[in-house]
C-alpha cells in the first residue's frame, strides 16, 4: 500500500487517498519506533513517575476502547432491535472496533511493565479486581469482534479466488451475527462501564471515588464510538466516490449521538454539582483543579463546550445535521471531547494527593 | 509495627538500612521519612513503611493476585506473577509502592555500610514495597526467636533506629513490645477513616514533659 505513495513519477499529483496513506504510514513507523524504544529501555523513557504511574498510554488505551463502542451499540441496534437499515454502519463500526481493540491491546502491552506476562490475568484470577474483569471482557470481546469481522475478510475477492473454501466458511460466520451481537452487548456493557469503575472504586482518590464514573464512561463511549463510525463512513465515501451512503440511516445515528450527548451532559452536570456538596478534601480540590485550575481550559473548552455542548446543538438541529461540513465538524468534536474527558479523569485523580492525616 | 513520632529525629537511617537489606534501587524507596510539622520548635517526622493493611486496596485491585495476604497478615508481593500494570500503585492511599521504571544493575550504594542484602533484587517493570522484612521474621521464627524482641527476627528499620523510635511484634500477643506501647500511650493510624485497617500505629509527638 505504501508503495503507492513513494512512487511520485506515477502519481504526479498524489490524490487524497495517497496523502492519507502516506500520513498513516508515517504515524505507524513512528509508533513502531516508539514501541521498540519502550520495550528495550523500559518505561523510564515515558517520564511516568510514582506520582503519576498512568499517563498517555492509558489515555490512548481508554480512548481506543471508547472509540470502539460503536461496534457493540450499532450491532445491538441491527441484530437485537431489528434496525436493519443500520447494518452497513454496524459493519464499519465492527471493523473500527477491531482496529480500536487491537490498538488498545498493543498499547497495554507496552504500558505494562512486564509485557512477557500479559497472559497472567487469564491464568491467575483475582475476581475481586475490576481490572481483571476488564481484561477478561476485553479478551472475550476481541474474540467476538474477530468472528464478527470474519465475513468482511471472507468476502475479499482475492480470498474468494484463491481459497474459496475458507472464504465460504468465513462468510458463513455471518449467520452467528445475532448471537455475537448479544454476547458483544453484554461484554461491552460490562467492560466499558468497568473502565470507569476501575477509577471509581479507589478510595485513595476521592475525585474518582464516585458511582457515576462508570455511567459517564459508558455514555461517552457510545457517543464517541458512534461518532467515529459515522465520521469514518463519510470520510471514506469522500475518498472513494463509488461508495453509496444511506443518508437517512446516517441521519438517524447522528441524531441519536446528539441525544446521547444531552443525557451525558445532564448526568455530568449533576455529578459535578453533587461533588460540591460533599466537601471531601481531595474531591473538592480535584474539582477545583478541573474547573479553575490547570485543567480548566481542557475541562470547559475541550470537554464541555467543544466536546459536548456545541456538537449536541449541531447534531440536534436538523438543518445543521444534514449539512455535510457541520456534521463532520460536530462528529470530530465528539471524538475529541471523549479523549479530553479520559485524559482529564486519568490525570486529575493522580495529581491531587490524599493527605495522610484525615 | 509502632512508630513513636515523639522520639524520631528524622535521621533517615531506617531508609538506608531498608535500601541495603532489601537491595532497593537508590532512585526509589520502600520506607521514607517525611517532615510533617513542628511542635515546641522541634521538627516532627513521619516515617512511612507499607501499612500492611487488614483490607489492603492493593490486594483487592491486583488483576493477577500478585499482591496477597500472608497468614500472619503481612501484605506480600509475588514479583514473578506481577504484570506491572501499576493499579496497586494508583490504589494505595499511602503511596507505599514504588515502580521499577528502569533496570537496577549497579552496585547498591547502601551496602555494606548500612547492612547486607538479604533478598533477591526485583526485575525492571514491577512495583515493589516494604515486606516487614518477612525473610528475617521467617528465619527468626524457624530458629525459635521472637520477632520484635530478638534483633535477628526483627525488620532492619527497627534494629537500626538510634532513638528506638520503632517497635515491632505480634499485635495479638499482649506481652509483645508493640502491644505494651499501645496499651501505655495514645496512638493513631494513617487514614483510618478509609477502613483499610493499617497495621502500623503511630504514637504522636507529645509536648515536653507530658506523659502519654
């Protein structure tokens, strides 16, 4: 694929697809190099400390998983609620999910101190641990995603020509779709919310120690995952004019994203307001860091204004939603808002230290 | 363990003995001494080992069960099981854990001046913490000694303290040094409100001449 981009004589003016692929290849090479450095020299190169042991890797990991939430929610809509029109979108979402979870798993492999022992959670169980539950769910759900995407790969023309039997077998897996959608729904609901609970169960960090984190993680993941799915679909259609879009289905999904954002903002508002009533030392301090401290810009502009309020308005006003560029901007803002939310949650809890004396 | 803040002068020898005995990377520490305030013009210190909580958040959250309770209550680390996710480090209210961000393969500067190494060095990529010198306790018990009474069966930080600010022993035994101190003086534990049940007790700094 990359050879297309590095043969300039053949393409005097590289088309948008070539530019895209070249950019993608650059990022992948940089990522590979960074990964090798971490593996050989250890996590010391990441500048993580004992004060903030979870940083950028975790944020990427959480965001990648959140962005994959389109897969389970749209598959459930198609195969459990019977909204057959969304089937092409669910296919795209499932593929994005496969990429997202691969990315998350690869990031986690680099983020843990002993990548050679990644399989330990599957063998040595601690059912008390939320992170154990997340690991099991992610592993099982990744398997579900592989089976769900198998028909897409099975349908590739060259596979059909070369190995018709394998192709037939993979395409046949499509019959399992409703069962897989159900399994995916269960596993995803479990771990998407548990990623919030991973933070929420920690007494040591008062700003995290609340029941709402799991609900907020779930809602933001559904909004972000579906937003990325629609965004990817429209961008692909731009690059490959052959692809036909179902305008009505896209419209339905984007409106749903808009309403999800409204619910998310509503719960977020009460969650933040209730924090001001508890006067818990670390919690009040953390909230202050978010609303008027070093995270204020990220919080008000990145998370609330651009991440939730503006896109929900753009996606809920029918005329703006149907306009191509406003919808694209709104969807990109949703994705950015979810990443900003994960980043802020992760950092603020670690930076506000608990006093030793009550 | 009981730590008397009234007698601790913050010399930091407990940290050095710990570094040597447990062969810890000089960039990290299991046992730190913090300056927390002043009383009668004297600095007050807070030495902080692992609290060996009765309900330890690190044990609850570890996805692979690498942090676990020993039968005697010591919170242990299985460094061969640990995957290095650092959830325990984020979960500990006392900041008692330190991660091996890089390989420690040099000479330990605390050896031999502050003690001899008694346990295996941990690899890069796992968090580590105070173990109440479990190897000294186990060997001592096997020899029929009493931890907290006989130095050979007592954690290194307790032995080295020039002020005798630390005491160690079995909290279930009313005759142990720790039980006697706790019966005599008022004490507190760090963040008891969290319900972790720390097993390190502090005797607060007292005003000059005041009896506990």
